[in-house]
C-alpha cells in the first residue's frame, strides 16, 4: 500500500474519531444544561451543538407552532420554570425565555419551511452557582 494512502487513511480515521468525540461532548453538555427540560411529544432531534458552557438542541415536530408553544407555556410552569419573556417574531415564530432558579432556557419556534409542522430550538447554559451537574 503506498505511503500517502496510509497517511490519508490515518488522517480520515483520526478526523472521524474527533467528530464522534465532539458529538459525544455536545450531547453530554446538552444533557447537563437541559436536564429536566421536556421535549414536545413526537419531536425528532435534528441537531445538537454545544460550546464550553451552553448547548442547543434543534428539533422538529409535525404539530403546529401554536400547539407546541401552548404546550411549552403550560409544561414550563408546571415544572417550576418562571416565564420571563414571550415574543412573536416577524416570520411568525415565537421565542420564549424562562428561568428555573438561575438556570436559563431559550425556546425559539418557527413554522417548518416547505412542510407542515414546527422546527424549534432549546438552548440552555451553565451558570455560576448552577445546581445541575
């Protein structure tokens, strides 16, 4: 096997390993900062991303934006989250900001482009004094 091919193969394996490790780290951060946050029933995970102290999970649901927003308004209050902000966006979307103690949660909902349903993001952040581990 030619030497350049082996080097390219090793680089490809290393990059794939790094991507899997980064994906695992992103999911671990999302689990930590979004612990206890419920997902609208029937939603599918589209993407998970994170940084050093925050994570974002993008989801989609076949339900209408109004149904998903109403569900989050009710469920957040029932689970000890204090709704701090609720605003309509120019594209017809909705953004919700809530806190549970010092834990922040941002929920942004948009009508799915080109299909029925809702695409939404849950964003949580780790803060000083956070009791979630």
